[in-house]
C-alpha cells in the first residue's frame, strides 16, 4: 500500500468508484445501440 496523507483507503475507494462508474457509463452508452 502507498502511504498518502489522508489515508490509502480514500484513494482505494476513489479508484474503485471511478472504475465502476466508467464501466456503468460505457454500458449505458452502448445499451441503446
């Protein structure tokens, strides 16, 4: 784990949320077609 001011957990949550958000956005964009 990388030691960051503010905690590593915050960055893990942010990166996971970004990955999930991007996947959902791509799926929503491709579904109508």
